[in-house]
C-alpha cells in the first residue's frame, strides 16, 4: 500500500513548490487547495504526513486539522 504526503495551501505557488520538492525526493504527494479538498482526500485514506497552511479562506487549517484527525488519527502533522 502506497502512503502519501498531503500538502494543503491556498497559495498555488507555495503548494506546487513544496509538492515538487517532495516528489523530487521520491515521495508520493497529493495537494489540496483548501481545507474542504483536504478532507475529501483524507477520506480516501493512504495519507501519512500532512503539511497544512493554518490561514486559508473558507475553512482554516485548524478546523480542517480537527476533521482530518477524526478520519486519519495516525497521520503526522
């Protein structure tokens, strides 16, 4: 089973840069543009590590963290 890293940030440039760095290191990466999309990806499973922006429009990183922690209690932050 492949385990992934999820990058969550509303800043497209920052999200893409971090994703590219991680992929360059041989990691499987999924990226989300906001907390809602992050929850959707988390519900699909296979996420081991999450890099998340705290200040995002709509649903901030703290609220998304609390919801994702219920879905993926073993994920690292």
